[in-house]
């Protein structure tokens, strides 16, 4: 049987939360985020080559399988660390980079940092809306990200030149 405080923390995590983690979790998150970010920054040029297609990237000298393994590891590290602290705020990582690509183009040297900035702005907007819409009550921020992100995701999937399909 869970205590009410523990149940509240579990429910907050399941719906997505921006509550600050405790000191140990924050150190873990900072270290993991730094490591994953450095890994991704080192692969920006490779991401641009992969955007041309695997065969083209291979013909240009890129070790495609090694780069894919590195990218998989870095993104899994970042995603796992962030979700372990903030919960299921899922649409941020799925929607924001595609919106960034629509606004800024496909160059990952610009798109990657812009996605981080846009993601932070999107979460700030979602958090503000979650606090204001039903004031003095507060909606979980994950509800707002899903309400905003869901229709955007459907829009991106329904486009004829679908950025999600390549």
C-alpha cells in the first residue's frame, strides 16, 4: 500500500512533471545529459550525411553502422535520463525537432541546438498553461504537452511530403 505522498509522486511522474529532482538525481541527470549531449554534438556532421541516405553516406566514407550505434546509445542515454526524472512528457522529444526542421531546415548543426531551445520553450509554455487554465488547480504538464503535441503529430503524419517518413 502506497502512502499518499508516494502515490502523488508516482502519479505526477506518470503524467509528466517538472518538479525539481533531489540532489542525487540532479547530479545523475546533469552528468548523463552532459555525456549524451557531447556524444550528439560530435555526430552532427554524420547526421547530415545520414540525411542523404545510408548508401550516400556510406559512399562518402561514413561508417554508417558505427554511427547508428553511437546515435542509438546517445539518444537512449538522454531519453532514459530525462524520463527517469520528468516522467512521460513524450511529445516534446517527438514533435519539437520536426517543427524545428520545418522552420529551420535540415542542417543538424543548427537543428540540434535549436531543438533543445525550442523544446525548453515548448515546456515553459506548457507549464504556464497547466498552471493557468484551471487556476487555482494545476493540470499535469504532460496533459498539456499531449493536448498540444497530439494534433501537431497527426498534422505531421498527414502531410504529403511527410517529414516523419523521410
